[in-house]
C-alpha cells in the first residue's frame, strides 16, 4: 500500500508542473505577439472598444434613440455652430452621434462574437468529420463547401437574408453560413495532416473511440490556424454585417448599428459630413484593430512564420 | 497536364449541379406561394391560379421541376424577370458589360499599384516605405468600401467638384451601345468630350472597387517576394554579379508572381461582391445593383438567374486560374 501523503505530494508537484508549463507557453506566446507593435496597438484598441461597449449605457451622454427637435444636423463641437452638448454632432432627427456610436460598438462586437462562434463550431464539426472519416463523407461535405464558396460572400448573405427576412439576427445567421466553409476547410486540412501522426495512432491502439480521437486527441493540435482564422472572420463579420445594414438588409432603423447609421446618413452625404464620416470611421478602426491582432496572432502561433 | 486539367473539370460538375440546386431551391424555400408572389397584391382567381400552376409546372413532382429547370438552363433559359418581363439572360447580358468594365478597371488599378508597391516593400524591407505601404494596405484591407465611396464623393464631388457623383456618363451624351463598354463606345461615337466624361465617371468607382484587391495584392506580392529573395538561386544570381534590377526583376519576380497570379484570380469573387456595394453607391447600372434592386423588388426569377450566372462566372474564372497556375508553375506542369 502506498503512502497517502506521498501520493498527495506527487499530485501537487504534477499540478505545479502543469501550471508552470502553461505559463511558459503563454509567456512564449506573449513574447512573439508583443514583438509585433501593431498587434499590441490593435489589442489596446479592441480592449477600448469592448470597454466602451460595456459601459455605453452609463457613459453615453444621451440615449441612442433620443431625438431632439431643436438640434437637427448639429455639427461637431469644433465646427461653427457645434455645442458641447453634442460633441460629435447630431443626425437628421437630432440624435446624438457620440451616444449612437458608443451603443453601436455593442452591436458590432456582439455580431462578431455570435457569427464567429456559430461558424467556428459549425466549421470545426464539419471539417473534423470530413478530415477524419475521409471517403465519400469528405467528398460530399467538401463539394457542399465548394458550392457555398462559389457565390460571392456578400451576394450569398444577401440572398439568405432575402429568404429569412431582413434583420440583425438573420443577417448574423447568413454571414455565419457564408463564413463557415473557411473553418471547415481549414479544420479538414489540419486534421488530415495530424491524423497519421504517431500520437493519434497510439491513442487509437490504446482504444480511444472516434469521438475521443476527433475532439480530444486531434482537435487541440489543429487550433492555431483556427484561432487566426477566427480573428480574421471576426472583422469580416463586422464588415459584412455593416454592409448588409447599409443595403437595408441588416439591422433595421433606429438600431444604432454602424452600417445602418451610414445608410440613414447617405442622403446627407454632401450636406453634413459628420453623419457619414464617424460611423464609417468607427467600423474602419474596429476592423483594422482586429486585423492587426489577427496578424500578430498569426506571427505568434504559426511556427512556420516565426522569425521569418 | 491533361490529367491535371481533367481532374479540375471533373470537380466542376458536382459544383455546377450544386449551384443549380441552390438557385432552384432558393425560390422554393421562400416563404409564401410562388404564384401569389408573382400575382402581387391584386391576387389571382382560382381558375387562373390553376392555369398558372400548370404553366409554371408547379403541379409536377419536384425532381421533374428541377430537371426541366436544368434543361432550360442549358438552352439559355434563365427565367423571365417579373419586373421587366424580359428574359433574365438578356437583362444580365445588357448590364454585365458595365460591371465588367468597372471590374476590369479596378483590377488593373490594383495590379498596377499593388505589385510595384509590394516589390519595393519587400526589397526595402523594414524601411519607412515598407511600413507605410503595409500600414496603408492593412487599412485598405479593413476598409468598409461603401463608406470609402461616400468619403470620396464628399471630397472629390462635393468639396473639389472634380468628379460626378453617379452614373456611367453625362446625360448630355447619347450614342448607341455597340460593345456595352462605355470607354470604347464613347470613343466610337466620335462625340467630343464623351470619352472624358466616361473616364471621369469611372475614376471614383474604380478606386473604391479596387481598394481591397489592391491591398491584398500588395501584401501577397510582398510576402511572395520576401520568400523568393531568400532562395539559393537569388543568392547565386547576386553572386555572379548581376545588378539589383536584374536579380529582382528577372530572377525573383518571375517566381514570386506565381502565387500573386492565383491571388489576383481569387479577387474575382471579391470584385463581384464589392460591385454590389460600389454600384449601389454610384448608381452604376451593372449586375451588382441589378441584383440588389431585384431582391428589393422581390423579382425572384432575376435573383435566381443572376445567382446562377454569377456563380458560373466565378467558377469559370477560378478554373481558368487553376489551369493557368498549372501552366506557369513547372512543379505542377511536370507532375
């Protein structure tokens, strides 16, 4: 019979070692990630956007949909006629631009999270099944993915929204469907390159079932490219949702979604530059920041690109 | 090589069938009765309803309907537009040159600026030029192009008054469409000022549509060049005393261009998706705007036909790029 205290100590040591190993992995990751200045700046901006989205209801000077009949198209504070009440001016029905932009951050980030989650989970499952089982299952799945990819993404999303009906939720579903094949293809490729490795064979010999092999043995080793793709898809999702909103097929007015705000502002393009400029700038900055983070993640996670 | 080509062609058949199933299914899964949707708000009498049901073949089994649909496609029957009562294929062919002209200008714009910018960035890696170019490229890649278009309109049409806001040519000019390409037709018409007007109308849409491909091409050229510049044969070329221009231009560029050409080919989908937004902003009478309008008008036969035609174009271009890639890449050619 073994000494119970010794067993406890052993376990503690094991736990401690595991913790250390995790830390060193994180440290190494941060080392590579922080070498990319742009990525760190991008991360700061993304952090700022998240903060703004969270505290928008507290911090925003006005309600996002509160109209002021005395302040239609008020210019920003530094322009002639601007006031400190409306720092970034007001839109055509007297709503505060700054407050709407801050609330818009919630929608954009929400869209990104939901779309990426749906397409990531869907793509991983489909890609795992295709890459693991191969044969006709693989052929069938990949042809379906080819078909989705044969249509230009925005067109496919537009048609899907036409079927489902305009609105934010349907737009998100449509974009997720369109983005999903990228994850499926990536997962499939990664699984195929991992499936014949020795550790997989040994797990198979040890009696692991299909589910365990797919999700516990192979999947964790395929995550790096998926994380990078998820970041890039996050920005694509925001852009596409804004484009659908702009075309009148996404979030519906008076939702302060940035693309929808741009659509409402279109007719004032030559009269009030601020109602057009700020929502687009918000989209650009957010998407740019996320893409910067994505580039940094790719540099840090892809061993082939490291130090190249 | 022949085997390579055949393999590619075999893969296209299931994709084509899939595209037709999607387009065929699209109208079937739409909420509501297709006949009532066609009839509009006035409604339709029961006898006429039955008659239409038979006329459109909705009373036959679904697989038979699909079969008839595909046979129709091969005979050039892509349906009839509800809005204009004209065959969808005719509509598409009338509008397609406008999109093709715009997309061609956009991709030329992207290539002419993107490839040199990428090469110089790679050669002068880490310089201020490289950092500026790659920063700009990332911004271009992240650009919501519908907003970019509006900004350019504010600046160049609103403040500076240099370019027109919308359309393909000034309303002053009228001439028959020979080729459908405004640049060529305006020259053929011989009317003074017509060509200039067409060019001025093209500038902003070209920039807007070309922005994302430009960014992608510049980034891809840079990374392809960087990879090639580290190869042994480039070192050999330098070692034998060739000048920088010859090393970069002849030895490195030819090999770096292979992945770049693939990237350019892949931009076709991006261009067609971008055309939807660009054409909407600039009221450009092409297929992108037509698709959006058709969706809003609930002109589903047009949407259905447009979907198949656009997917076919993307598919054919991708196949061409694949084959081209095989032709210029000796590693694949000699497999």
